[in-house]
C-alpha cells in the first residue's frame, strides 16, 4: 500500500532481534515490525521456553506509537517442531499444554488489559487484524475434495457452511471487554469464500498444502483498504 504511493522513496532499514524498522526519510515516517506471534511473552527458563499467558513485558517496545496493528492466532495451533514454546505458565501454574483456544483467550485477555493500561486513544489508534481462516477440509464448504488444492473459483453465495472459526468468538469476546477503542479489520468471512486463493497451488514455491497464507489478489488488499478507510475517516 505504501509502495504504490511512493514507489521510489529514500529509506533506511534496521533489524535487531525481534524488531525491524523502515524509515521513509522524506516523510519522517517509521514503520516497525515486532515479531511476537503470541503477543504475550516467551521466557527462556531452566525447564525450556515458557509461554507466559499473563505477561507482556515486551509491550514496552509498543508504547508511544501513532498506530498499533496487532494480530494473533496462527501460531497458537502449531505443535511439534513448529511450536514456539515448551511450557505454558499462568501465575505460578505451569502446564505442558492446554486447549489452544483457552490458551489463546487467556493470552489475548492479557493483551487487552495491556492496551487499556498503556494506550492513550487521543494519541494512538489500535487495530486488530481478524482471523485468517484455512481451507484444509473440503467438507467445510460442502465439497468432497480433501482440501483446497484443486479449487479454482471462490465459493458463491452469502454463507459459509462450516460457519466462522471458533477463534473469531475469542477475538470478539476479548475486544468487547476492552475499554480502549480497538478497530477490528474483519474479513474472516470474505476470506472463507476464497477457497481458491492459497499460494501452494499457484506459486510453485510452497511444497505441500500451505493453507494459512494467501497470495492471490483480494484478501490482503481488502485488509489494506479497511485500514486506509479507517485512517482517513
């Protein structure tokens, strides 16, 4: 979105641990990318990597921004080698695992509390990018196919047979409890209709079925349009 407006800007780029930044020198604008898939902290302890469901110490890096755009859920479902933690902890209770939706709710509730305690709405706009659905099971949209590999057209109509993913309920519940204004960039349903839009079929660069990322036009563009519309209202 920015590149289309200023395709040849003078920029500087830096990266340090979890945070990367690019500065558009002519405009005095800096964008930061802080990679924290769970939003809450991961601490290295003697027992391993501990996901702290009630702690966001890293949130100090987010303070004082003009805009904050958050998203989470994707990595909460990962297990095995792609899981980013070894244990979960809430208070003094440490567990090897728990229902991932419950863990997501606890972590997102901690994030919501951080927003209320640290964001001044007169200076900072807060956005949450809604849930990006997957299309791993054809039965979700009434198809006999195993997944979306053979899909070439969007789903027609105004409903998705499987309904919204349960993670959207968690997001809506937490956002409704936050006193600070948070804008939800919500195209989950529109994304569900685009069963044809995953890169594994078209890019030639993703082995296997990659149903959690998008490459065809439409989906990322819509998130950008919602964000832009909110900014200029």
